[in-house]
C-alpha cells in the first residue's frame, strides 16, 4: 500500500515536486477534526472558574501548555509500557 505522507516526506518528492511537497505537507498537518480545539476550550473552562477570573492570559496559556505536555508524557509512558 502506498502511504502519501511517506511519499511527500521523501527525497523524490522534494526533488521532483518541491512546491507540491510544501503544499502537501501543510495539508497533511491539518487536524481531521476539531476535537483537540474543543478539548482545549473545555480545559480552559476548568481553569477559569469564578475564583480565578483575574488570571492573566499568559498564565492560563502556561497552565494549558503544562496540562497538555503532562498528558502527552502520560500517553507516551503508557504506550512504551504496552510495547515492552
């Protein structure tokens, strides 16, 4: 089976179709759903409660970043433990 992502990441695509390669790589990086955005919005609602309305936007951004990084780390650890 052909894998379009592998093809557009290959040296052949870079050599023969450099412009199309850039376009294809941008298109392949677009999420298929808005679930990630909706999840982030939901988490921001958990952070910005009535008692925390004075948090600066940068603080909220940092808290969301830490939460996302923590979740990625936990998922990575879970994946590595199931593969061993």
